[in-house]
């Protein structure tokens, strides 16, 4: 499959295990979509015998690939996995207008498109493609793990898996303010008006998508360090696209192994629904880490530990031995009420 655009080099920052890795080459590719708006992605290709297992990766709400995903992709590549890190349409380097508008079905479809692109790539083993997501992308990861048979496994860290539970975290007054702004923006879109934007992160008391005590800490970690422009904003109408969606309810239908790395003290993504996913998914695994929602990123207290857990999961389920083992196992029937929970 042809690779477009330029080759660039990336090197992680210092003070972590991932940062001590050698500089790894990455290529910028553009992936076509049915809408005509290309998806921009970074392709990391490891050394060693082809075809490689692969990890398809994207960020959470309002963030872009340049905002902290490279250290994960670089480590996965060092461990022998190709990594494809993409921006959703209308975000970051990907095409699409208006900018910074979130649509749950469209972003889920972007994952499907990139998974298909990866599976068709001559360097990649289509039987060993994993989906990876962080924060809000946990919504897509759980949904895809339950519906996309191409996946060999899935990983979500600090995952949001229940939009309704997240909406209930807001006080009634703040919830009504957000809803009124979202509705006004949605009505405006019908008449062709430009989006009304909310900050992705703000201080407590501000009208923003995230206003927890650690929201500004998270903003700092997710601000691109390479000069890439990032506006830290989300169109208010976006809130109407996901607040009622509950992928947690699909957990029992997940057929592939899935790892959820869940913070001990997450004030952004409700913890109980995420734990329930690992309890109900037949091959669910749970890794609890100290700290809060943003401590999974480089600069957070649990970055190294979470990354180690994810690498171990990928090796266990993405090696050629794991592929041969899984092909000899019988297919599990769909459970009627739930499944077991595996702890990482």
C-alpha cells in the first residue's frame, strides 16, 4: 500500500523508560474516507520479521495525536508492533469542516476506516490488529471490541465508557448551562452558523468540557510539545452526540481480549462502569493504577506502569504463539448475563 507525505523523526522527552528508547522513524500518511475528507495518521514500522502486529490509536475528546500519543506509539513500535496514530476528521491534521466538531458515529467510523487500512497494509498481519484509545476514546474502544470482528484485542486507558454516567458528574446548574449552550449551537448549525466553542479544559467554575481540579494539569500534558497548533476547544453541539450513549451495555458482547487501565481516583471518567466492562466481557482484564485521569500520560505518576501493563497485554495476545493458541480454541457462546473479570 502506498505511503504518502514525508518521513519525519520523533524522539520522546526525558525522565521515563519510553524516553530512553532510540529515536524511531515515523511516516505521515493520509487515509481516504468515504466523505472525501482524508484522515492524517502517523505510521510507525518496527524492525524484525514481517508481517507485524499493529495498534490503531487515537486520542480523547478535544485532543490531537500530537498531544501525548507519540510516547505510547514509540514504545509499541520498539516492542515489535506497528502503530498507526490518527486524528479524527475535523481535528488536528485531518481534513473536514467545520473544525473541532465531535460526532460519535463519525469518529467511530474513523476508527473502522483506519483499522481497515491497517489490515490491508502489506507490512501488517490482519489477524493481529489491536484498537487502543484513551479517555473519551474508551467509548469507541468498547463499542468496537463488541462489534468489529477484525480486532485481535483492545486497550482503553482512563476510559469513559458511559456517556450518561459522565453527564451526571456535573452539578444540575452546570449541566443546564452546558445543555443550553449545546442546544443553541445545534440550532445555529441548522441555519449554517459557525460553531460555538467551549474550552476543552478549564478551571473549576468555568464553562468548559472538563473543569475538575486536575483538568488544567491534563491540558498541560496534552499540549503538543512540537509546535503543532492545538486550539483546546470543542464545538458545544458535540455534547449532544454522546451524553446519552452507553457502550458499557455492550460489554457482554465483547469477543476479543480487552484491557482497561482505570485510575484509582478518576474525576473525569466514572470508574464503576469501566470496572463493569471488565467484569462482563468474557476476556476482560482490569489494571488499576494510582493517581487520577491524566496520570496515564507522560509526565503523570503512572505513565510507566500503565505502559508496561499495556505492552505485556499486547505481547500476550499479539504474539505469533498467541495467534496459534487462539486459533485452536473453541468460539465462546454469547453469555446471557455477563462474564468473568481478569485482573492485569
